[in-house]
C-alpha cells in the first residue's frame, strides 16, 4: 500500500499546483485589466501608435511566455507520469518474481502440476514486464544499462529455477528440494532485487531533477511575466486618456477569462482522474491482500497435511508392533487365561488409534483411494436407512437428487464416511432436533469459480441443517485438524479435516455457507465421471476381495527397515505356518534372493531409506518375474499412487494376522485385474 499512497500524493500535488497556477494567473489578469479612459489630443496620435505597438509587443511576449510555460508544465507532468510508470512497473516486477518463486516452492513441496503451471505463468509474466520496463527506459542511457543487467540477472535466475522445476516434474523430489534451497541462497536473487532497487532509485533521481528543472523554468517565466506586466501597467497608466485603448484592454481581459475557465476545467478533470485512479489502486491492493491471505491459509493447511502424514506413518509402524504383539500373545494363551481381558482391551484401544491415523492420512491426502463410478441417487438412497438409525427420530431427513444420469468418480467408502460425518455434525448443531436436507445437483464450473476446481462438470452434494450455524472466526479454522467447538470427549476435531483431504485428493472442492442462528450448508463438489460402460460401485470399494487361503507353507522374504515391525511380521508369518526370512535393508534384498532362494513371496515395506519398496520390486521382477509380491505400508504418499505398485496387493499397517493371511492368499493367487488396497479388517 505504500507505493499506492506515494503515487496518490504525487498526483494530488500536481493537481494543486496546476490549480494555483491557473487561478493565480486569472487573478493577475483581472487585476491588470482595469483601464481608464482619457481625453484625446491631436498631439497624442503619435503616442497612440507607439503605445499600441508597445502593447502589442507586450501581449506577444506574454503569450509566448505563457505558451512556453504551459508546454514546460505539460512536459514535466508527462515525465512525472513516465517516472511513476517505471517505478510502479519495477515494484510489480519484483512482486511477480516473488510470486513465481513462491509458486515454485509450493510446487517442489506438493508436486502439484497446477502449481508448476502457475510458476511458469508468473515467470513468463515477469519476462514480459522486463521487456515493458526496458521499453519505458529506452530514452535514458543510465536506465538502459541497468535494464540490460536486469535482463541478464533474470536469465541467470530463470536457469536456476528451471532446474528446480525440471527435477520436480520428473519426481526427483529430494534433488528438487535441494536445488530450491540452493536457489534461495543464490546471489542471483539478491542481485536481481538490488538491480530493481537501483532502477527505482535512478528513476527517482531523474524525477527530482526534472521537477527541479520544471520549477526553475516556471520561476523564471513568472519573473519575466511580472516584469512584462509591470511594463504593461506603465503603458496603461501612460495612455489612460486614450478611449480606444479601453476597448482593447477589455477584449484582452475577456480572452484571459475564457482561457482561465478552460484551464480550470482541465484542472478539475485532472483531479477527477486522480481520485478515480487512487480508488482503483486501493481496490487492487485490497484484492491482492485477500489473495495473499488465502494463499497463506492454503500453505498452512498443506504444511499441516505433510506433518500429519509423517506422524501417521510413525504411528502405524508402532501400532503394527503393538497389535501384532497382542495377537501373538493372545494365540499363546488359553481361552480362560485372566490376562485375555486386558489384551482385548489393549487391542481395542490400538484399533481405535489405527482408525485415528487413517483419518490423519485422509486429511494429508496420503491414503490411497479406490475411485469408481457412483450414481448419486443410489448413494443417497442407500445411506438413508443408516442415517435414519444414526440421527434418531427427532431429526427429519429430506433428500433431493437432480443429477440426472451424471456419475461421480470417487471412493465410495470415503464419500459415505464424509456424508455420515456431516450428518452427525449437523445433528449436534441442531441439538438432536431439526431437519437435515441432502441434495445432489449438476454443476458446470468455470476457471477459478470454486476454490481449486478445474473447469468442467461436477456433481454438487450438499448437506444442510437448521442448526445454530457458525461464526466467521470458527469458519476460518473449521478445516484445521483437532479443532472442534464440541465439549471435551465429544469430538476429535478430525471429521471436517478428513473430508477436506478426501475431497482435495479426489480433485474436488468443499465449501461451507454458515451464519449464526441460520444453519449451515456444506457442499462437496466432486468431478463427474465421463466414461461409459463401466459397472457402478455398489459396495464399499475398500473392502478386500475374497481370497482362498494359501493352503501351503511358503518361504517368504520379509523386507522392513524398522527392526520391531520386522520382528513382529516374522513372528506373525511363523504363527500362520510359513517360513519367513528377515531382511532389514532393501539394498541387500536382491542378493538374499539369489543366495538364500528360492522364495515363494516377497513381503516388502513401501517407504524405506535408500530404496523404496516399488523400486526394490522393480529390480526383483526383472530377474524373478514369477515371484509373488505383497506390499505393506502405513503411509504411501511419497512412493506414488497405486500405479507404482504394479497391481500387487497392498496391506495397510497396522494389520491383524487374519488380514495378513488373506493378503498372502491374494498375492500368491493368479490375478487378472489389480487387487485393492487391504486394511486391517
């Protein structure tokens, strides 16, 4: 806002100076235009001619000086406007470069291609602004050299950032992040900022010089005008008896008044233009501040998502050890052992913790989804009975489906959980009495119309209640994990954050419209499924497919970097009757396959130091194409999507022995289509 206020003050000062000049000139003209008539004498004819000639000369000189002063004033105003354009464009260029680097930073962290496009657009826009700035400063030799240096610094900086973007595009995240931090410390960044500051400083000096020169010329012109006016007054006093001179002086006075009115009108127009430009600049500044606030909020949510994903990964590893140890201990006890009750309670608590970590993974958008084509009408009607039982008789449920034959492309299990969570939140907001309305409608969105949604077709599913609503302060934090307005023990604060992560991971958006005392409307915008001829998802997509038990003892190579999880997995496989071989380093797994083989199955963690599970299996499959594979993971966000697993089963940590046995059966069974991601259940 500082540069807006500076430009506003400069433009207003120019307008005030113009007004003082025009109004002051008018006053002098009116003061000096008071001739007096005198008697006519024959001997005055010669004096009359001479006086007329002198008067004409004085008038010509005044007109020439005023014309020159007006031209100099216009030139000064033109150069002032030019200097403001150069300084504003230089500040805009600095902001554009900063936005481009910020977008690149988010692109490196999130690997979101849309952010990469934003970075490229902003960087190209900065190049165009440099060309425009070079064009504006072409007439100044010093500025021309400065802009040549700015263009070179821009090119050097562009090469550094291009390496970062290229590494990110090819998913070399560690390399991209290292290059990005190196680029942030690169002297080219400070050099570019320093050069732009030099351009602005040089332009300020030029502006000061031009203003000083204009003031000096105006003062000199005013001095000459004063002398000529004084001389004219002497002529008027000397020829006061000449009647015809009165008419000439009055005519000149009328002409001066007309010119003054015209100049006054020009000053008023300039003032109006200044006011309009100031209002527009302030509006643009307010819009930019609002956009920056949204950007900061999005960055905060992205950072929280990354943090929760890492925490969930560590928790899943610990829970895998806990649940595995509890189940192995339970198997070795008799059914009447007094410690079984405590083991069951501990297992129940660990399972609840596992559910919590799954919600954290959903918020961080790191949990793998199993999208399918879903009919909104079937989805809502299929959940009606469940919602009726969950919400109670005091809550009326109304539905309205106007989605036609449009289908949603999403994970059915996740969207059912989202609707159930929204319904429970609505019930609590209504105090267990009110009306819940669920609607589904088609929506065609344009660019930047709703959040981060790309232009296209969407199905909007809304859940509206007649509850107490939310204040603006609560709405700002409603998607933050662990934030809740419910009493202690009544909520975890993960419901809306989990829905937020699921919708964003599904390439959609979520909006909330709420006012205190007027209820709340939560709308999920989910992308339309365009393909035809595919079966609809009529069952929960995350439920594992039925598989026959392996039925035989298998030699299994277990690759896991966490020694506690490795030991628990090996003991669990042994309890199932298999022959496990432990491998704590993925880099030696291939050598163990060659040395200690043959093996029937490789059971590998996904995220491991040195080499990921998919990378390990890619090398194994090249030498052992018939070897069965089972992935085990608690967090697969950094390893890629389900395509990275090559259609092999993926078992989520923590898992039970029954789930492990079923996953092994799926892994060793012949497959035609890829199998789903398996959970502990």
